[in-house]
């Protein structure tokens, strides 16, 4: 299933405030901090002085992932693909590049690239990364360790001078604008930019090719597919119809089959309401009864303005009249997980489904 351009954000800056970290997302992150778990991508613990205590409920929706354990988000390092030679030729959207067979200092230009590096166990080799807007420089679902990765500038605008200072032997990202100035970056180190893949899984494999970890990536994907299938069986997922809504500053958008969230639900076998079985679309408040109803409703917020708009809609008579709202089966999920791409994020969505699909909001 191809991912449409508006939804393949990889935390890019666009007219839609998709990548900005919402207060709802901060709720998830902050409560993770409160748990004081060991970092998923490092032997670090969060500084207790930085804990922000917040609610587990947003306009009647239960926040999912408040107790997320990131201790095993990033697995142990994987081995490079077999083969002789110190370098490999990688074909990507910007050409053919000779990359190290086993890169040691990696700079990532997107959060999805950081997710991929984490997924094959190489996060500790990340020498630098672009940073997100908001209170946390990196997605919290990857663990506290990534917060200490040096910044090379904001997402969409990496600073070649900062990159050069870090002396990377591989730069990994996607097409412009997230990739920045390819000529300047490739003059610093071998640079691999992936293009628009057919799905998040193909994007992940493209990143893995740049890392020379195709074998490890294929194994990780097989494990994910098995986990998704087994989870669907355990939850009897085929008996549930899940509606998925994303609030921006001024729209309510159904997340269809062309989105990351829609693809994960399909992998698990969760059914969608009849009206949501195609690609994404915007829905007006007076259309909620026919286009947004489901056995369960998942909501996500695109930044603070998205949450402000979402709260307004969720407190409307039309939303409160939905069966899922009446039954207290509306759950708020982290936009930085459900509206991105990446294997690590996909596994986090599975955890969210495990903890909510057959649940009810109790507080």
C-alpha cells in the first residue's frame, strides 16, 4: 500500500503541523519519564528533575502508552551482511554510493532513519541527528539514550558544518527537503538518501541497505509480521472495527489505508469501518456519525494546535454522541509514533493495540 505524500512525514516541516510534538504526545513522554525506566537505547535513566507530571486523559480519551517500557526498544547490535570488502555499492535516489561495510559513525537526517538504525541495533553508532521541535529533541519511544545524540540542526535543515565536525563515515536520510544539501553532505561522507517507497517496510529495507544490514532487517521484519499476526489472533482483532482520526489545527482527518497507522492495523487484522477502508480524507463535524464511528476510536494530535482543535471536536455534541465515546472506548495515541514510519514505531503501535483494542477508559 503506497503511502501518500501528506502522510509520509518522517517528521518533516510542512504546512500541516504534523511533526510538532503535541501536549498529548508530551503526556505520553512525560509519563514514561515518571516511570524512571532504564533507557531503551542506552544504560541511562531520565533525570528526575526533568519529569513533567501530567494527565492520562485528554477530553475523555484515555492516553495510551503512558507506561511504555523503552528498555528493549533498540536491540543488540546486528552483524553486517556477509561479503568481502571494506565498502559496498548502494543504489539510492541520489545515485550510487560506496558506503562502509560496517559504518561506525552514522549521522541521520530524519527520525525514520534514526528509527531504522535503532531497529538493527546500531543506535550507539549515531554520531549526530537532526532534532525535533518541542520539549524533546528525539522521539521518546526510542528511549532516553537518543536524547544525548548531538544535534546537527533542526529537521529539514541539517547544518553541513556541524555534520563535518562529527566526522561521520555514513550519512543516512531521505529525499529533500529532509535530506538537505546532498552535494554538501556527500562531500563530507558517503550519503544515502532513500526515495518514496511503496510502504514503510520498503523504506526500512532501503535504510537497511545503506547500513549494510539487509539480513538483519529482513529478520526483524519477519519477527514483526509474526508478532502482528499473533497479536491479532490473541485479541480476536477481526471482530473489532477501529476508527482512526488525526486532528490538525483546522481539520479532522481519517487515517486510511495509505497511512502508517492504517497499515499497522491491517497487519494485525483489525477491521476498519466501511467508510474508512480507502485512503485518507477530511471529515466535517456533522459527518462524524457516518464517517468516524467505530467500535473503538483512536485519536492523535498534530502539535499543540492540533490538540486544541481535537479537544474542541471531542467535546462537541456530535463526537460525544458516537457509540465509542458513549462506551468510553476513545483512546489518544502518540502522534510521533502513529504518524511516522519505522519498524521500531510499528512495534510500539503493536504494544498500544495490545493494551487498548479490547479495553475501556477507566479514569
